[in-house]
C-alpha cells in the first residue's frame, strides 16, 4: 500500500469536511475511521478550526504526518452530507486509494454554486421575513429586505478584497442600520428598530456558536473556545457598527 497516498486521501477528506462546516470531533472521527479501515492501528488526527494534522505510524514503523492550513470558510450543509456519505462508503467498501481519491474529486466537483443575483435574492428574502417574524409591518419588511440587499453587496465586495470577518461584519451592520434609519426618516418604514434587527439576522453567527458549544460538549475545548471567541468577536463587530450608525442617525435626523 502507498501510505503516502493514504495520508493524502485522509487529509483531503478531513479538509473537505472542515471547510464545509463540520464539527471538529466529526472531522477527527471521520479521519480516524478511514485510516483504521485501511489497516492503520493507531491513527492520530488533530484538528482545530484553522489547521488539520494527520499522523500515523505504518506497519513498518515509519511515522508519517501531513499538515493542512484551513482558510476562512462558511457552511455548506449539502456538501457536508455528501462528504459524510462518502466517508462512510469508503470505510465500508475500502476501495483502492486511486478510486478513493477519484470519488473525493467527484464530490468536490458536485459542489453547488449560486449566481450573484440568487445570493442577493436570498439576502433580501431572509431579512424580509425576519422583520415580519419580529413583528414588523409590510413596509418594515420591505425596508429590511433592502437592507439585506445592501449587506449582500457589501459582503461580496469585501470578500473579494480579502477583508477579515470582523471588519466585514462591522461595515455591513453600520451601513444596514444607517440605511434603516434613513428609510424610516423618509417615511418608507415605520419601526427602524425592527428593520435593523431583521437585517442584522443575516450577520448573526448562530451556526458558529452552535458548533462551538457542541465541540465543547464533545471535549474539544481548544476548538470550542476558539469558535466561541470568533462568534463573540463577530457579535462585537456587529454591535459596534450598529451603534455607530445609530449615533449618526440620532445626530443628523433624530431617528
């Protein structure tokens, strides 16, 4: 067996799972099960939110290790389920490593991508219905949808400029809150606070915080605390941006 290729396949699977938004303990479990299925007695994967280390000792006594750095990423539930299913299938069937690598590439190519207009439509729809959920009127919901469009545009632009999450969240929250106050001042919306809350729900790091708690419960304290800090910093950036916008609105328009 080519243990170097096995190491690459295991690292590729863990990298794909983590980038799709998997919990840390699930990534480590998937790597460990795959290596055991291919005859590795004591695999030793170690995963944190921005790094994957896969290490094991071959039956011939050779130690092998591969390190992968993880860039910032989001969550893709559809792709995550595909990789989970592939990992279970590889453990069950144990195909040749070339075939396993081919199947990984096939799943990667099946990743769904959405056009820019579709993403903007999603931001508009989500923020619109959140404003209705919090008790806003139809005019508030429409204003929140417009703010959601602004968030989508700014996030896309800032991502292309490689800005970090803190500044992206702060700028998006500031612009959406300022726009909400402006629309209220113009009479196009009735309750600026409901418009702001509905729009800001597009920036709330709910999935990150939920996965962080699950990692802590599973015993991955380093990963869990790192994600909690990430979620809290995102919340602070949203609060700073919104507070700055509200201060400006109160200063100029008294909204």
